C-alpha cells in the first residue's frame, strides 16, 4: 500500500471511530448551533428537522446518539423516542423547552437516557453526551459486570432489563424503576446518595429529580416489599439516600 493510500485508510478508520450523532430539532438556529459545536468536537453529526427526516437517517445506518426535541412538526418526540428505542439501543437525550415533572418522568421512563432543557449550555450537553456514550460502552463490554443477579425470591437480568421471581413469574417495572433498582442492587448494600440516584434515572441534579427518586422508591417498595414477606428491600439512610437491604446471592 502506498503512502497516500495508507493515509487515506488511516483517515477513514479515524472517521469510523467518531461517535455518530443525529440532532433532531425543528428550530434551525438551535440545530445549527449544536451541529457545529459537536462537529468541531469530533462527532459525525447529521441533522433532522422532523421525525420523518430522522427515520430516514436511521434507515441508512447505525447511530450512537440522538438529541430529540419533544415538540416536532410531525410527531411527539417522546412517542418517536419510544418507537426508536423499540428497535435500537441508541442513546437518546431529550433537548427541549419542556420542563415539567410529568414530561421528564414520562420521557425518561419510557425511552430517554437523559433530559436537557433550553436554553442549552453546549459544554454541559457535551459532558452528558460523552457520559452516556461511556455508560453504553461499559454496558456492551463482555464480562464488565455480572448480568444476572439473584436475591431473596427474585432474579434481576440486567441485559434483558427484566425482573422476575425465581419461579419465572415476571414483575413489571417502568424504565425508571428498573434503573433505580439496578443501581441499588449493584451497590450491594452500600448507601447511595439521592442526588446520585437522580443522575442514574435522569442524569440531572436538583430538587425536582430527588423528588422523582423518592417517588420511584415508593413505587418500588409497593411492588417489591410484599414479595420479601414484608421486609425492606430498599432502606432509607437518613441524610444520605437509600441502600439495598437484601443480601445478594453469591455466584
């Protein structure tokens, strides 16, 4: 292979290693700002002004990350994200004007990995994007963590994202409930701060998110404690947050 061909191959390989991003937003100013910033930071960025354009991009090839506005001219962004999530493990971050508790909880529990409100801080958005890509890379790494965990009468499958009894009866959890339970189980009895758990379920900090954590914990307790003969699977640690209160079965 000649020098020119070698440089070309190296350049192509370098481009192939760049994370691929789709920016879905019907506001051309916001879209252009994000595209330019992330392109300059080494991302391979494509832009879409509608759900239809986003679907067309996804049909052409795999994507690592999508920024999704909730208000789109031809779709609801949360519904679109659910559709995308059903067929792809792509990372999804909602980037939107919406900032209500309902939108945040519904979006994150059903499809999204993170939620950022406008006006956008580009450095913060970049940090969240890179953190999400790192988490997904770790999740895909073979042998990086124990994927099936048993405790009490239950089996938690981190790969399939399923919780069931040891007799095989499934227990339905929302996306947020599953993510919170998985974090507590993997901590194996170590207390986790409420702010940290807020980041686990939404990657955002603040009073609203810790209230969301408390709400998710209350719902998990209603579902899980009766299965533990009235015991406390999730224990409140005063001044800190929560810890998992049941012993994990050894490998």
